[in-house]
C-alpha cells in the first residue's frame, strides 16, 4: 500500500472538504455493495435469526410451557435472557470474528488493492469507509436479532389460541440499554479482527487467531482479572445481567479503550505501512505460511498465559462448568446417604428417592464460597398438567417465614428503633397482650417470641390452612381466637424465659408488634425493607397470593387424601410471619449468603456483624436463636430452619464460616428424611466441615436375624411421646417411625441401623433374655424406647367409647367397632386406623402418639387427651 500522496483528480466547487465528504459517502456505498450477497451478508442474516429460530421452535413444540410463560409479567425478559444466553457466550464473538475478517479480506481475495488505490479517494477514506461498513453490519445483526426475539414471543400467540399475547408492553427502553451495552462490549473484538485482517493477507490466520483468543477468553472468564481480556466482555455482560458475576471494573470503559487503541493503531499502520517495524514483521510473517499460523496460535496462547499467571487460585470467580456439573451429579447419585451406606449396593439417584418418598416436585439451590453455585428443579410443579419444576417455581414452605420475619425486628433493633428485650406491650397499640397468672408477673419480650421461649401455646398453623373462597381472619382475630380463626387465642402456658417451647403463636404476636410499630401493611413493609434488599425477587408475604403470581406457584400435594393435590392447589395462610411466605430456594439462598457475609463483617449487608451475631446466638436454648436454629456438627456451627405447610415442606442450612449452604423445597407436606439425605449428599460432594462420611455396612451381614426369630422383635415401642413399630415385609424386618418405613440392617446381633436415618439402635433384653425395648443413640446421647404390651378391651368399653368426636378445628371424627377392634375415622387422616389399648383408658395409634380417654365424675367420656400433656385434643359430640 502506498503512502497517502495521491490526490483527488476531480476538484469541484466547494473545495477539498466537500470533495472528501462526497468521496467518503461514495466510498461507503461502494464498500457496502461489495458485501452484498457475499458471505458477510448471509452471515449477518443467519447469525441474527439463528438463536431466535431455535427458541421459537422450542416454544412451538412445547406448547404447555409456552402457555405458562405467556401468563407472567416477565415474558419479554425471559425470551430476551434465553436468547442472549447462547449468543453472548460464544456465537456473537465468533460472528464478529468472521464478519470483520471477511470484510477486510475482500480486496485480498479479489486482488483489487491496486485498483482501489488508483481511485480518486484517500487512504483515510478507504480505511474509514471499510470501518463504517463493519460497524453497520454489526448494527444490522443487532436489529435482526432483536426482531427475532420479538417474534419468539409473538408468533406462538398467533399460532396457538391457548397462548396469550403478552399483557405487558415490549420494554423498548430496557432492551435498548442492554443492546447498547452488548454493542459496546463487542467493539474490541471488531477492532482487533479488523486490524489483523487488514494487515495479514492469508485469510485463515486472522480467523485462527480470533478463534484461539475466543477460546482463551472462556478460560480467562473464571479469573477475577477477566475484565482485562477483551474477548470476555460479551460473556461478562450476560453474566452480570443474569446476576452471576460482578466484574471488578467497568468493562464498557475497558471495551472503549481497547477499541480506540486498536482502531488508531490500525489506522496509523495503514497510512504508513512500509515505515513501521511492526508492519515489516507482519509483512514477513504473512509471506511464510508455514510459520505464520503456528506463530499466531502461540502468540494467542502466550497472551492467555500472561493474563492467567497473574491470577492465584483464590481469585477464581467459581468452579468451572465441568466441575459444577460433576458436583451436581455427585449430589444426585448419593442422596440416599446419611450416616450409613451398604457396601455392595448401588447408590440411588435423586429421582428414585423422590419416588420412594412420593415427592412430586423438588427445587434445590446450593451455595459454595458465598455464591449460589447452582439451582435446579426436579419433577412436576403440577402432575396433571406435567409442568416441570424450575428454579423459578415458587413454594410455600411454611415456618421458614419465621427466619425472614426475624430479620425485620433485628433490623429495627439494630437501628435502635425498638428494644428486643423489653415488654411487648410497650409497642402494641391496637391491642394489649393479656398476661395471666401463669406468667408469674414476668413480661414477654420480642427476643423470647423470636426464640420460642415466651411460654406460649399454639405450636403451628400449617394444618389449619384456609381455602381461597373462605373468610380469612385478621392477625388480631388469630391472636384473640375470634372467628373465623380456627384455633384458640394465644395465651401463656408458663412463665416466659423458663424453657424452650416452639410457638407459632408467639411469632404472630411479634408480627402484630411489627405492624403496630411501623403502621404499615405487613407484606408491603417486608417487601421494601427485607425482601428487596436481600435480592429475594420472587418472594412475597401476600395472602392470598396475587393473581399475577399464580402461574409460578407450585401445586401442593398432601399425604392426607392419598397424596392428592390440595383443594385449590394450596391453602391460604394469613399467619404471614409464622407460615405465609411464598419463595424459592434461590431467594432463601440469597438470604443465607447475606447473613454469612454479615457474620464475617462484610459491608453492605442487611445486618451488621454485631446484630448478625445476636441472630446466630442461642437465647434460652442450646439450639434456638432469634429466628434460627443452631447446629453444632462435630464442633462446626451451622444455622438452619425446617418448615411445613399443607402440601409443602422445606429446609435450609448454612455454615457460619466458609460460605456453604443448601436450600431444598418440595411440594409435599412431610419429607424430613429426604431433606437430610440431600443435605448430607451436598455436604459429601462439597466436603463440608463437621459432616462425616457415611460408614460402610454389609448388606448380607453375618449378624442378620433368621426369619424364624422375627417374632421376637416385631411389635410396638414407645419412643418419648410417639409409637414406633417393627414389622415383617417381603421376608425382611422394617422399622417404622413418624410415617417413614425403613429396612433394618444389623451391625451386631442386637444392634441395627437404617441407612436413611442418622441413629443407631440396640435392642435391650430383660433378665429372661426377652426384648423389652431398644436404646437409641443420637449425637452421642441415648434414650430407651420401651416395648409395649397390648391390652384386651372388654366389649362393654367398645360401646362406651364408640361415637362421634369433634377436633379443635371443627373436624368430625368417628370411633366405631370393626370386627373385634375399635377403629377411628378422622377427616384429616389418610385412612382409618385401629386403636391399640395399653389399659382400659390408654391407647395409641400405630405410628402415632399415645392418648387417653378422659372421663367425668359420672364415668362418661368427655373426650380424648394427649397422654403426654393431659390436654383435650378432641371432645365427645
């Protein structure tokens, strides 16, 4: 290429400036025409519509999912993010690499540089005209791509009548801003590829270098210094938009800096090609093809190595995708592990364990190094419609609400607006708590309410959920026990501060304190002050849920009524602070991370370090803190909370140090064993401190009990206030407790374990050698379960006890005679159950509790009381 010495041969009126302007416009037009019907033209067209066409096909083929997607108010954002996910990470940088190289290579391919230089236009005009065409082609791609995204949403609504047109307007301003960011972050690749192609005749070399740099960017992406590598910017922009990373610098400023540098360098070299040492090197290199390609690849690899050598392992942003996938697989394949594993038995998959526990749908989020490393859904949101669970599916797990609620009061205490340690009546204005003589003059505090040490009644509210068409009680009606509230008033059972007693009623009392003090609607206050600052975008306390959220809610399934769906898909829980939160595992994971960062003293957290330590310190009990339960696992501290509502249950756990945690929700109302299996599987995969690897046991042990001796073990056992049983099935012994049936594996002649459980048990024999019970070891502590001896009831007592009874919630129960036994029908039970008697008045329900018939002074039946507390549970009708 010659120096810029030739001048325009045509000088018209208006001078040199108008001539150059005219030539510049003509030159742009000429350069544009060169790309018509070329590979660049097709690359832009196909590249713009490639991902949208695939996404459109998926939506047309999966109509049920599309119907659901179009009912949400984020339908446009979902389509936009899905399309950019695949485009930003690889296809956009690759397309720019190809397009910029092809445009600059047109003259080399056609051998027309000499003809171009004799045209009446300057080198500057030639250079910038080609540059403008490259930029215009990039803009054209963005326009086509966004048209494609628009069609992804609109065409299914035109094709299928069941698919609704979006109820919300196209967010033009939001998407324009996002596209502008992607455009700016693409400019360095464009400038570098234009630079390489303009100075290297061999077309393969710029493409090879660009492809090598693109692959290298995927490595540099995981580095905290990835912002220094320009081929990362498109990917970093998407990850930032998706809240998966936060670059340490403004990548758009870096992008503009790289673009400016390489464009100006390219321009100067183009003007004075023969007078620049670097150009001479490039010229010699491109002459020798055998050297040029390997040297280019080595150069690219060297750049990557230089960048990566500055990054210590501790600065990695996270695990590689392959490592994360491996961890997910490890969790999915060892969920049956808790404390023991059978040495020669194949591990089961998560889906198998879900089937074992009859769980319809499950959602999980895993925290590693203070970040959500992965979130995933399994099974069905709703079995009838076959809608799959996703990380965006919203659950109503119940008592986890208490942890979120506690943060609001802790925050007000931190701001010195309230005092957690003074009389709650100082803050109640709409009503005053009526102290009785059982409090012995002591006052109840918020700290006691949040830590379940206030001595109040009403364990929980979950089993008394309301239907959407029912009249819903207010918080005050719940506290006073006034209709339509289903439960008695909240009252004191013993003096506050004496001991731990779980009380959802106490949590509701603290909700009324918050509402009276702030004079705000509970959901509105919690959304603004807690949920939004924590990034809990999908969560809300509104009861009943707003209509726009209904398509995202999971359908609840209950063990009552043979695992059928809850009537209306869910219950309304007006006890918002105690059981009314709708949320996702990802949102709760954000809460856990925020607390973990607060504990290590990070700035910008909801609670400061001092208040977080108050939240994480047991109050009157060794485990119960204010809104959380603290576990000491072999000297390592974790905070956790479980939960259950009709049709839903869940659990989370987070470490005090190291940023570890997991959140699991299911749309089933009683699955604590599955939660423990999943938590332990995650702990094993991520090597959590304190958790021990399961011990191996042999499935066909020499200690196995011979079938002829089964009768010696079979029977009912009283374990604290519950009854467990040992039965025979399929020529095996099974242990049943709290609705869970587990096969027994003997590790000594009288000692056995259940691989799903976390305790060892050993049979206790009396002086005659007969089994009188079994001893249970939990956390190095033991207790004994006594074997029960059944009592024969007289026929006269059959007649005395049979009849109708009324539960506290208004449900009608019926005790009736069946054969030679008394049976009970309960509205909220899976099936009718026989009564097993221990005396003329005491009885138990298999796999249930122990109860007693309460008689008046005339020996007439008043009702049934719990044996452990003597309080009437049901009354005679």
